[in-house]
């Protein structure tokens, strides 16, 4: 019997996502709700199963409760398998030493035995903080065709933003001759998407070398990839030109949600060839009585107020006379009568009291100096009392 | 609660709604935007703590099997018990059953095998939320041989009806089958509780005597022979006995109180599907409607139940309609009082209308 997997995916889901502030104060970034019924991790997990990869290790470290509960046995992604499937890999205690994951490369290194269990030819490294649909199988085919040791997915970004990314300098044939992490003066506009395919034996070799290097920060971008390049390994770039968004900041998370709106949206979720899977809640269809315009609404909603240009998650109640404009409501949120929500992101399990005013009209709010580009952010589980106010750009982490 | 096994008739009274059961069994008739009728009896069982359910099927059950799968969405994919399909031609029955008694005869092998002391038997042609464990408690408390559940409402025209006369202590004194009287009656809702061993004895005895009807030959004379008790169910109850009652049973979900009774408190389990959230375009106008995942609405929708993946084109007005999964309605159409089965397409500019007492029905997969 074949006890082997050609390609094993390792999903880095341990990051805190500190630039999402209150939204990740007690859940890991990949567990943050997105697009009314999804969580960020649905995207890499669905991409895996849609690309024929059925063995995924999810490396968790920071606040894993919601994430672990959400992934469960992997059934919603068809990843409950007798051999393979999805596995949560958290830091563990060993005979010699116990340690948290110190950097991305160290996290993968600590789980080398997990990967070896499947005797893979290739290992796909993913991160749990991007919104995109990608066929990893095509990337794997390119990796094989190039006979590379490592293939890095990349995409063109505007030149002026290039210094925010890991930049690949490539030859005409797509091979990489230089890798620069967030360069001040970028030589190219090809940004790494943080998606790597390694030939497994090369990965294991360089992870072990990296582990022995005391000066290394144990990071793929800073240490392992440059080390491989210096050693003369064949590094190859794989161009991706579909939709891809890093949702690491409040404003990029808001934008990515807004990209789902419209009959022909910037990012299409409903194409049936590459179905996005998620753990769907058991809620009846949404009841719509009020005005709902240019928005998406998940199941279980009771919408009697007005919703314009917004994303409304599962089990939201929007009472008569309430207004939700240019906002993201993550799920299980009650907006009482007469409350007004503008240009805001509201986390799960929040209650907004009658006539409360959250945020300000987008045209005004964007002028406000703040960490969030004027977006009002309400943390998980808080309540806003009757007539309460949260101004544009504020981050609320307790009852108001 | 007392250890209980469930039995569901998934294929009963299908002649009542020939339009909807042409391509499926009663239990797999789509309902309420994302459910199938069988979900209600099945969820009631699961929510009552029942973990072994026998599903009696007859013919046309492919769609039902597709829906139920291994039973995991009802938490009934179990090592021990769980959801067990009881197809025809198995065990004691050599022919396709023609009535309830013959169907039960086919389930005797299942009932002999189970360890549970009590059995709840329910149909799958109704929408209601009932904690069957309360009926079992009542059954034990009354020391009954059989407990039948009734609901008081005006008798509707149907293929098969049973009403009771009930004494003060809850004992059934008289059972009337296909009654002619009208007005509010105590209508049997085809939910029955008995000890598993007692039910088995009844069935085996009935086979020996060549009985053909569970109601006429066992229950009706049973008022004199056994302790027959009646349990009154007072919640919302909608029985699907015609296309018209199917229409009403869906539309009543637009009433908030009923929606909360059926869906609030305890979940109604169903097969989960990966559709994107419902999308409303900037031209959308939706009033008093249920809208499921995967819908894309560009037109006007009023008093409707939209199942998953329904598309409503620009300039189209849809009022008082039930549009099942993946219906595509083009641009500038007018639909009112239409019940459209799954996967149908209505081309641009079509005008279709039924009326309140006779909705216009579109067959599954039609192109209009």
C-alpha cells in the first residue's frame, strides 16, 4: 500500500497579527472572520484541497483556541482523512529542550518528523494571512519542470510599494539571483507572496543547517532562502497574476472585504470550479425586510434596517431604523434601532445599543489621523450602550 | 432520558404532493431556503437525545440518500447506532411495501437488533419542533402501551387522516379514520411512542393475522385492547398535504414568531453546502423575504423564499414566490405566486403568475 504523499503543505498560522490591534487580541490572525461567512484560514485550506493537496500541517502558537475549534477534524475542507488530512501542530515539550516556535523556519524545523511521516517529494509552505485563490498544483508543476530546489510565488506590485515586501530579482528564465527582504531601493517590482515549494530533501537539509547557525533569526525570508541562494541552489520564481491581498492591517482587511461587493466584484467567491469551503453555521436563510444595497449578507441574519456597501456576517440582527454603511460586521452582532454605523469593522459577538453612533461617514473619516486610516474598530464581545459614541479611527476594546 | 431509538418514514403520503415527489421522496422535498422536510423529524430526534435512527425508504430515494450521506451533519455518523437506512426488499419484506404496516414489517430486523427500550416513530411530511423525550416521559408516566401525538387544528383535506376522542386523563377512547366531520379536531400527527418490544410484538402479531392497515387494524381496535394515550403538541405544526399547503408552510416562515419557534433555541440540522454569502446589487430591492447563501439579487423581491444560488436579474419583479436551489430568473421578468423546483431557468422578459390558492408550478430543470 502506498503510504506516501507527493506534497505536504505546512501552514504558518502562529502569528499574532499585531497590526490588526483589537481584532487579534485573543484570537490568531488566521482565525479572523472575513467575507461574512469565512475566516482567513479558509483561503489557504480551500486552495490546498482544490489543488489536490490533502495533507496539511497547521502550525499554531498564538491564541489558538478559536482556530483549533474552527479547524476541528478538517471535515468542512474535506481534510478528514485516514492517512493525511489536516493536523494542528503546536509547540511541544521534548526530552532535550522545550521551546516556542522561534521564527518561521524554526516552526517548520520543529515539525520535521511530521513531514517525514508522509515521505514527501515536495513541501509547500503557506502563511495564514492572505486572501487569494491559487492552484498550487500549477506551481508544483512549474517547480518540477524547472527542477528547482525552491520555487517562490511572486506577483508584481506597484514600484513605490515594493520596499514593503520581500523582493525577488530574477533572470529572464525566472531563476532568482538575488533575494532582498524589504529593500530601501528595490531593483524589481516582483514581490514574494510568502508561498514556497521546496524539494523536500533540500528543505530538510537547509533547515538543519539553519538550526545549527547561532546567528540565524530562523526566518525563511531572512535566513533560509538567502542561505540556499548563496550555496548555489536553483531558486525559481513563479508568477501569479490573480487576486491576492495581505490582510495584515485594518485598512487592508476592510478593502479586501469591500472587494467582494458588486455583481462583478474584484474578488469572486462564488465561482463553482474552485469552491471556497468553510465551517458553515447552522442558521436559517437571512430574513430581509429593510433596504440592502451593494452588500453581502450571510445566513441567520434578521435585517430590518438599512445596509449599504457592507459585509454582514452570520446571525446579525439589524433592527428597524438602524444604518450600516461602508462597514464590515463579522458575525453575531446586534445593531439596535436607530444606531448608525459608518466606515467601521465590528468583531464578533458585539451589541450596539439604540441610537449609538459608530464611526463617521467615510469621506470625513479618512481625514482623521489614526492607526486605522479612520476606520472605527470594535473588539470582540463588547457592548455599546444606548446613545454611545465611538468616533472615526477609534479602536474600542471595552464596553462604551 | 430513557434509551430511545427513532424510526422515520421518509416516503409516506407522497401522493399528496405529486408535483414535488415526482423526482424525490417526501422527506427530501426542499423547504425553507436550505432544508429538506426530513430535517425536522430528524433534528427533533437528535435534539431529543436520540442517537440511533432507522430511515425507512421506499422508491426514488437517491435524492434523500444524497442529502443524508453518512448522517454526519445530524451528528449521526456513529460507531454504534447513528443513521441507518432501511431500504425496501430487506429482511421480512419480499415486496415493495404498500402501507405503513408493511413498511414497519421491513424494519423488524432493525428493531430486533437495537438495544434501546423505547421507539419513536415519525413521518417526514411536516414542519414542527417537538422534544420527543417529553413524549417518552409522558408515556412512562401514564404507563401507556402506545402514545400518539396530536395537534388541534381544523381538519384539512388529505389522503389520510386520523382523529381522536380523548378522555380527561389522556386516554384515547375512540379513533376515527378518514373522518367526515369538520372543524377543529384532535389530529394525529403521525408521531408514535411505544416500548420497542411491545411494538415488535404488535407488528409480528399483525403479520400473522394478515392485517394490512396499522391504523384500521391495530390502533383503532387498540383503544379497547391496550393503554392508548394521547399527547397534545401545542407548538407550530405545518403538514404538507398539497402544493397549496406546501406554499403556505413556506410562507409562514416570514412570520418572525414562527421563524423563532422553528429555528431558535435548538438548531435544525441539515446538509451543509459551500455557497458564498448572498449578494445584493445596487439595484436590489428586497422586502419580507428569506434569502439563502449563493443568491445574487439585482431585481425586486417581495414576500419570497429564495433557496441557495437563486439569481434574480435586473428589472425583474418577483412577488410571493418560492424559488428552489439554483433557479435563474432573467432580466425584466414578472413572477408572482410561482413555485419553481430546482435548477430552472426563466428567460428574460417572461411573465408568470399563479394565485394564492393555486400557485404556478415549474418542474425541476425547466427552461421557460
